[in-house]
C-alpha cells in the first residue's frame, strides 16, 4: 500500500474544507443506496460520483494506493472458483467486489481530505442524539458513551498508519540482519514481525496515553469546536440528489 493510506493530503480544495461529519454522512448514504440497490447502473453512478469528488479534491495520482500482489491473486482465485458455476455467479462476484472497492474508495476519500483531529469531534456531534438514551443499573444512571466511542475510533484511525509504517521498518530490519544475529528468530517471518509489532504497539500505546493525559485527557479530543456550514448543506443536497438519481435509475431498469 502507498504511504498516504488514512492520512490527509495537504491540498486546498472545497472537499477539504467540508466538515468531517458531512463526508461521513455522504459515505453512509452511498453505502445505504448500494445495499438497497446493488445493481450495475447504481455502481456506475457511484463510481462516477467518487471520481468527480476526486477531481474536485485535487488529489494527485500518487495518492492512489498500490495494493499488494496477493490481494489481486485472491481476487483471481475467487473469480476462478465462481467460473464453473456460470456467468450469473461470476457477475454477482464482480458486483460484490465492485461494491467493496466503492466503499473502500469512499473511506479513502474521507481520510485523504480530512485531518485526523477532526474525526473525533465530528463523531461526537453526530452521535449527540444518543446521549439522551440512558438506563439505571444498581441505582446508578448510565448513558451511551458517545465521546468514548468517538475517541476510540479516532485513535484507531490515527494509529493505523503508524502501525503500517512500523511493520515496514520491522520487515526491512529483519531482512538486513544476518541469521546468526537473531537468537530467537523463528522459521516463519510473519511470526517475528507480528511479535515485534505487538511490542512496538504496546510501547506506542503507552506513549500516546501519556501524551493524551498531559494534554488534558480524552475529553480534549472531542471538545474541539466543529460544526457544519452552508457549503456542507449544499454538499449534502448534492449527495442526496445523486443517491436519489441512482435509486430512480435502478427502479426504472
């Protein structure tokens, strides 16, 4: 994968200036339409819309991820498995595969055009209606932990690129070191890399926890002022119009 997965590409564009919650709502609306009507016309309209957003965001071609060879090998094996069943099964397989790539592309567009620091406040604001839900247990009033959920999702998205970079470094370091220098080296390189990654992740988690505590706790991650504007309303109208167009085309065919 390329080095910009789940990282903002610093380009000034109308898409970058949108509220993070608006982009999440748009991705949810597109996924909902695809779940209800996963036909080829709807897939084509969704792809065209994502390409238009890509061009509007002014993202360079180098941003596109380069998937590993084993992923394409798995796609080919899946196609060969469905091939003897018939053309209908192969088309359905291609339909599901395209559905997954569209959702992956929408997620990547959000990550490439949104600072990671805006994710938690946006999730907390979108989930604010859930704060009214509460229950009493053992005489203690509990509420839905919206802020905690937002912080967990934001920290996961922020930590995943770091973990990918660490795994690349560990893999390269393992190749450079001679076999005699590794006293506990196993026959399977994947086991060594995963073990080292767990150790590095634990250390990173401790450092991140200390940094968050020093800066005021997890509440500071969701306390950042974040709200939609007029451009977000226009963007949502456009997204809903595209979703309505896709659903209408599916009903006509």
